[in-house]
């Protein structure tokens, strides 16, 4: 008896059309429409965007610490314009959580809202802290020299933290005084801070903020297990 017809017509042995039908035109190729390992990792990275719950808690805690610090120091130093250490706390927050532009703007507006509880010119802090937070968010995106290890890299990172915080404080301070004088010349009926006093306060605050952020950043980064490298 001739068995060649059985072998030729065997769907298991020779019919390649079965395998083609299961894979052609379907996403996921050989996995029958299921996403591969690479696709799963990409999806996970896409979903993990925006502020997480722990980020929101960290924002609240650090901004509250800034309020306490400003209240304590403000009772000692008051020349018509008090040092604003809330700036240090939102700079530290932005360093730790590395938010996007929108999230950084929200942090700045929240900081401006907290400043309304202190005596001073109303509403100007919404502008100054918004610009200060956006500046910090952009400054930390400037890449430092890579490929360096050990002491040199740590020194570069420390210089970046100090520089970004110092400049962000200046952005906040100069925008505050700029809006204040703009309102004054527009006839808003406010008394602007004398420029000499302003310069002393803002540069002194920028220096202190830079030191505060540099001291607190590494311990908090390690305690919170943040890896921003």
C-alpha cells in the first residue's frame, strides 16, 4: 500500500500555512498578539509619569519645613523684605523628584500660595516662585561633564546643586522686586523695598539657600532611595 499521500497531506509535518496563519498580520509576532518583554518594559515606563504619591507627600513635608524656617528666621531678620527659605525647600524638592515643567510650575504656585500667609506684598510671590521653580527645573537639566568618577564627579555635582539653587533664588528675588516696582510705577499704592536692602537680602538668601540644599540633598537622597543619576 502506498503511504506517500498520507505524508504529503499531513498538516503536522508539512503544512506551513497553519503556522503562517497564526503569526501574519498580528501584533506581538511570534507570541500570538502578546506583547514581548521589551514592549512590557516600555509600557511600564510610559505609565510611570507625573507625580507619584510619595512625591506629593515629599512636596508637602519640605514646603512645610520651609514655612517653619521662614517663620523662625523672619522673627530675627526683618528689613522690610524677609529672607524666603521656602525657595530652598522647593529647590530641594525639584532636585529630589526631578519633575517635568508642568509639575515644577505647580510646585512654584503652591510655594507662592504659602507665601501669602506672611506679611508683605500680596500675590507677587505667585509670579516670583513660579519663575524660580521653573528656573530650577531647567537649570538641573543642564548636563554636567560625564565620564568622571570619584571625587571629581562629586565635586561637579555639588557645584551644580549650589549653582542651580543660587541662580534660582536670584530669579525668584529679582522677579519679585521687578513686579513690585512695576506695580509701584503703575500707581498700585505700594511701598517698594529700597534697592540696596533688596540686594543684600536676596544675595544673602541665595547663599544660605545654596548651603541648605547642598547639606540636605545627599542625606535625603539616600534616605528616600532616590537615584537621579
